[in-house]
């Protein structure tokens, strides 16, 4: 096993590879007086360069150390973390101090179960430190079994000019439609500044003539291969004073539609990943539904939507 440690240092230094030495990995975690927090670049370096010579069968773990309530480069960090995990790299997050954003930490690691919290760096150097022990356990946990990339049944990042919705369809019985867009939404301050993946994403425009609780509904495609357990993976952006709700709804002809995932209110100016594990049949319809809030500052964005075969790597 090889372990790299990314700290919020002036250069986001990677202290690695730390081959077969958990104690060295833990003892290398020391506070730094600077706070550049260039974590996205360090993660990219970890999976593209620092482990480049590591055989693919080796366990490769990166410990990301965070001390802040919000990373400076969150918009870059989360995509880089996702790319790292998809490349086979395992991420563990160590949150130090009272200002750690737990939601961000879990998003970087890919699961709440891969986040360890410490009150201070001094807890890491104490003899028989429970925090150090917990961190070592998480590192070992990530290396117990190989990661097999899930089979993608369908995906969409809205980059195709000929089929921008990738087979999804707008509901004709709702009040308005989702819009394919690039760059910041027209209204400020609400909506994404850019796509999560590529250049394009979709969003709801909450400005006039929209009214409170108007809905925009989007049907995901029905797939002949979509039967049994699947994982719905998507990225959402909910930023604005008047954000209402975003829902994933499951509907079958013989049953009442049910909301299987929902977020409400302002979530901050950043993209989040959601993974929802469902049991489906070829009769299942899945809808992504956004509703408009009380005023114009309620744009909601979606990007990088996928249907994966089997259970979610980490449901959220």
C-alpha cells in the first residue's frame, strides 16, 4: 500500500509515496502557518503524477487534510476528487478543528464513513492517540477490497449539440422547462457560474413570468437494461435566497409516485454530488423535478447525470 498526504500548505505538498508505513503517514500531518489550500491541484498531482509508476494492483490512498469551514477552491476540488476516485485512487479526509465543513469533507472522500475528525493537530502526535488510530483504520478500510468501476447504463453532461438532453424528455404538463446553458445564469446572485463537467449544464430560470411553486419536470430515459438495483448519480447546484426544492421521483404504472431523494433551500454556491440507490423495473419512470421559490433568486442547476448498474459505491 502507498499513502500520500495532502496538507493545506503553501504548495499543497504531497508527502509521499509513504510506502507501507501508516505511522509515518500519521506523523507527517503537521500544522502549517499558510493557508493557500490548493487542494485540487494536489489531488490532480496525486493521481496523475505521484502514483504514476505504481502498479494498478497496488492500493493507493490519499489523505486530504482540511482545517477550514470551506475550501477556497471548492469548485475545482470536488471535480478533481471525483476524477481521482474514478481513476482508482482512494481518498480519506482528516478534518481538524471546529470549522471543518462535514458536507464538503464527505463529498471529497465519497462517503461520510471515510472522514475522521480531530479537535487539533496535537491529537495526532499523542501516544496511543484514538484519532491517529481511527485514521489508520480508515486508510486500511479503503484498501480491503479493489474498486471495480460501475457499469454505466446511461449518462449525460449536456455537451451534445445534436441531442443536448441525451434522451431525457421535458414534461408537457408542468409549468416550464429546464434550460441547457453555459456560463453564469442571467440572474444574480443565484444559479451556477459554470458547469460541473464540460461547458454545459441545465437549470431552471426562476425569473418572471415564473410564479411561486411552478415546477419543471424532466423524465430520465427508460432503459431495457434497467432492471434490479441501479444507482442514480447526478450533480446539483442550489444557490440563491429563494431556492425551493429539487426532487428525484420514482413512478410506476401500478403505484403512487414516491419522492426518493429531495433537497430544499440554499445549499451554497457550489456543486454537490448525489447518489441514490433504487430497485427498478423496465416499467419504472424517474423524474427530476425542480420547483420555483417565492422570488427570482431561485435558479437550480443539474449536470453529469448517470444511471449505473448495481448498488451505489456510496449512496447519499
